C-alpha cells in the first residue's frame, strides 16, 4: 500500500474509533455546527489547528494561510470572518502564529519571491511599523521570533478594523480577539494577551465603522 492509499485506511480506522465510543457521532455531526471559536492560523503542516487546542470536529471554524495574515482585500479571509460572526456566532477569534514560520522568514529576505511578493509585503509592512524595536534586536533568531509575535498582533488589529467585528462587539460584547504564538520547540501555546479593548479604543478615531462614537 502506498502512503497515499494509507490515507483511506486511516480514514476507516478513524470512523471505527469515533463510532466505537459514540454510535451517534456522525448523525450528530451532520446535524449542524455552532463552534465558539474562529481560528486563523498558518498553513504550516506542523501547526495543526484542532490538535494543538485539543478540539474535535464541530468545535472550531478554521482558516489557514501562509503566515496567518488578515488582509483587508483578501475575499477569502473576509468571507470567513463574516460567516463565522454573522452565521455561526463565534465568541472568540484566535489569530495563531508560530515560531520558525517560513512565511515570516521569507519576508525577512531581500529577495524577489515572485507571486508571493504581494502576500509577503503585508509582513514587511509589519516590520516597517515596528522597525525601531526590531532593528534594536541584534540576535537574528530573536528578531525573527519577535516579528512572528508582532505579525500576530498586527493581524489581530486587522481583525478589529473590520465592520463585522466592531458592529457585533457593540451589539453583543462578542467576538473577543486573541493573539497566540505556537512554540514549535515545546508545543506550548503562548497567549500574547492582546489588549482587545485598548486596541479598539486606540484605533477608533481612524477605523471606526460603527457610525457611533
Ligand atoms: Zn508559518
């Protein structure tokens, strides 16, 4: 059996495990889903969203792309945000980056990356915003780690800039935005303790889309 064919064997075993402990597992799963969490993470194969959080099917709405970016003109992530909030009613939005992120690393190289240029530009913009702090870090690997963290922080700000988040937060007190870094060396999730209320207050004079003060 080839490794590819094994995937179907794995699937059969997975079905047996699930129905073995809960005979109604799939009929329940097919009914509906209303997850509490929207997870926006990196596409990196080592950072598996549900597994690191200990969640199962139906518990998190997931969006992944290179370097967990929340780009204003990316119809994909904007649709995910809108659907997660307006249709699924998620209570928490998690932006999760990770150390050793290839996307962040690529953005630190002075090189033409072809089609990836506009995508990586968003990370270069994060660097520019925090250039003073980053350039003061002499150890290159520490600077790389810090850019990973600052990228998560800025993507959280990008989530907060959207009308769908602002309007729902005003109406219901949700969603709350969280920034995490997955430490690939230890498996630990580090909460960056993004001050959601404070960010909202700070960017309000420029990015307020609610029509209210
Ligand atoms: Zn990555």
